[in-house]
C-alpha cells in the first residue's frame, strides 16, 4: 500500500521543539558564579528583545544598559510585567542613533559588550565598523554560531555564518583566530579546528581546499595560534570518527572537531541552520574581533539559548577585560 507523506497532503510539519543541552547549562552556571557584566542592550523595542536579556539580568549574568526609544521600552515592559527600575535607560530616537550611542558606551568602557535588540544586524554593525568612531581592531570582525547538538558530546563552533560573505585567505585567518580565541576564552581549552570543503584532498579547481591547506601551514608557522588545525576536511569526517577511519584519515582533528570553518557565509549559514532546525541543536551567536564582544540573538532562540548567549558574552567579555589588565 502506498503511503502519502503528510508534507504532500497539505499538513504542516510540527514546530521545532527547543532542546535543553548540558553544555549550554554548564556555561550558564559558570557565568552565574561571577559578578554580572555590564552590557549595552541596543534597541530592545520588541517583546523578545527586551524580555530575553532582562531574564539573564534577573539571574545575575549581565547588568544591562537599555538604549532605545524610552516610551516604547516602557510600554513593552508594562505589557510583560517587567520592572525596569533597576536598569539604566539611555534614550535614542532611532535604531541608528541607538547603535551609535551603544558603540560610544563600549568605546568609553561604560559597557563591556553589546547585545543586539530588535534592530537589523546591518544597522548595529555599521556603527561598530565605523572608521572614525567605531570598535574596530586590527582583526577582521567575524561571527560564530555556538551549537549544542543532541548526540554530539562537544560544543560545535560554526564560523563564519553571518558577516563575511566571501572571505579571502587573510580574512579566513582572522575568522579562525577569532573562533580559537573564543573557545579558549570560554575555558574550553585548545580547540580542534576543521577547515571544511567538499573533499579531503587539495584540488586547485576547488579554491576552499587550497585555502584550507594554506591555513594549516599558517598555523604551523605561528600565524594562527592556540588551536590544532586540519583541512581540507569534509563535514562527515570532521565530526564522525568512523567516516574518518573509512577514508584512512590520520589526523588529530578528523572525527572530533570542535570548530568548523566553512568556505563562505552561505555554506556556514546553511550548515548552522540545518543543525538548528533539523538536528534540534540549541544555538547562540556572537560577533568577535571588535573591541568588545557583540551578542547576536534570534527571535527563534529558546529561553536556554538566550541565557546561553548572555552567558557566553559575559564570560568572554570578562576574559577580554582580564587580558587587557594583564597588558
């Protein structure tokens, strides 16, 4: 008897159910063990953009400074029965003005990180990368998805999936170094970094394989530090020991990668969202390489993922502050 899939019978697939993951819970608990870190909450003018970070604030992970349209923020707080009295509100009439004010607060040390509210990412990042009064460093800014995937014992970092569209080799070097620095800064140790491509051999007709080999040589020569690199690697043999064994890959990274570096933004974005929506991974997102970390959350994030994003931002901001003090 022939069975018809419900997807072709007009039925809608069930909504994605967020899953709890111990790896994120561990990060949240570590952040709770410290004093809250001051963070600029940029344009929290929708329910999710205000309630999520303030939940993290109430638990003691961050100390938010709210930057945006004061009447709108107060109306959302009233609607959701949120008490704003413990928090500083800095008025800004537009998302653009809020982004500029947030960058100013970060530049002067009033806050140690930024959290994107309900404004567009491009609006916030435009202020961050301003050549005159932004937060740029010598490092290219890049994005990392942190993914807690059920059935995979390690926290997966996928980069870059949101900022650099077609990165050249120099940019990829910064993308890799940013992700390594985050991994070590979160106290997760020296990561195993897989430079992904479609094949495991160098093929001049596939530029990402050549870039992968170059990045690995750069790591050997000290141009990338703090992690163990290998590539090119396919997605299968980067995370599956059996796949690596079948292809006779002798590598300290194959089958146990913690950072997945994709060839471009499209590949990274599709990989991350496949893991989120098809493998039920919880996710957090953060932009690195600026003077302060920038937490990028999504409307679809679960409660635990929002807390994890805040915890990751707080832990890494504290790490950067300690490094600056050391120097």
